[in-house]
C-alpha cells in the first residue's frame, strides 16, 4: 500500500468513489470541492487504485479530519502521515462523528471523553413543495449587505460552525420584522451533488411562529437545480427541531455520535485492531472552540 499527499489531478476519481455513498462521505466531498484550499489530503493506493483518503481541514482553531477507508490499520497509517505534516493533528484533541460500527472500534481502543448523538436527516428536493404553512415568501434572500444583521442574530443565538464567508457558499434566507432580522437559515456548504443545510436561528422573542420552517423551506427551494441532494444534522436531544424537520418531509438517514478523544491515544491504540467501517473524525467543534461560545445547537 502506497501513501502520499493527494494530487489535485485525482479529484475526479476520488469524487466518483465518494459519491457511491454521498451521505456518509459528505464531509470529504465538501473538503475536495468547497474547502480544498484549507485542507491537507492524504491518499492510499494499491494496484487496484484508491483505497483510502483522509482530509485535514484547518479553518477552525482545531483541525477537522474526515476519512474514507475500510481498514483500521490503513486509517492509522493515514493519520500518522497527516500528523507528520500537521502538528495540530499529532497533538490535538479531536471529535469523531460516526455510526455504530466505527464508534465500536474507537471505543475499544481509546478512552472516550465526551459523546453526543446526532441525527442525519435528508430531504427529497424534487418532491418538496413550500406549503402555505411554510409561507416561504416571508424569507427573503440574504447577501453580504445583510451580513451585519446576520452576525447580530447569530451572536444572540449562535448556530454551529458559522463563519461570515459561509454566506458566499450557498443560499441564505431571512425574515425581517420591524427592521430587525429575527430568523435565518442557509447552508454550511453546497456542491452540485450534495449540500448541508444549517445555521438555522430564530430570535428568542420570535419563536414558535413558524419562522424557522419558512426560512428552511425557502433555502430548500433555492437548492433545487443547484444540487442533487440536501441534508442536515441535528443533535438528538433537540426533539423540537427533529419534529419540525419530519413535518417538512425530512427523513432520518442514520443516527451518529459525536465522540471526543485524544488523537495521540487513537494513533497508538489503532496499531493492532480488526478492520472497521469508514470513519469521520471532527476537530473540536465550533460550539466549543469558535470565539469561545458554548451551547450551540446543530442545524
């Protein structure tokens, strides 16, 4: 097995492989397209072609790691390769978001410091229609001219992983009342194949009036024709949000858990274990790291 730092000329080949399972591989798809300039990639090949791919996204205080492979030893080797180039990968605390098979492997080999369940939910864009209850017309398109208002809302109700440049990555919609932005939704990123909806927020004084539903529905409408698939992530304890999205036509794809551990322990522990399913490791989340804010809810 040959490991190396990924060649951009192979992006098409890698995307074709990852799109065989677009929801599991969505983070890597985003890294290969939307976030490529902020990523380090490690690839693994044998005589049959690509066998593994790992990305390290450096846009947050701690690195965000996403990986595709089917062998724990290979994963360990790719992590070590990335750590040889990036000290924050080698020494840092990370989060791992994965399904039961992946997390079963991790929990047999590392001490889990934190764990939180998330629900991945998808929507059939072609079957979705904005209803009168959604009233999409209330949610107007947002642009850089609305950035100050959007930051004011997000300062009050901080969403997960918001950065100002996200406004340029795909559609954003918001609702104004009395000259004040009271609700908004958008995307974390969008590609022609798949997009992640998120950064949904409603002013505390304007909740339970259908504003979040209207903003999300309007964003979904904007995504039609721009991408083939759309999904979002929501923490499992946020039952109100889950019920809202189910009402809108979203379906659960899978239950995943966000597990925290020290990567240095992970690298040591993965030396002698059985093969595993694909895994996505996520650097310390924005809810903990970004600008010192806490208590953020996904989506």
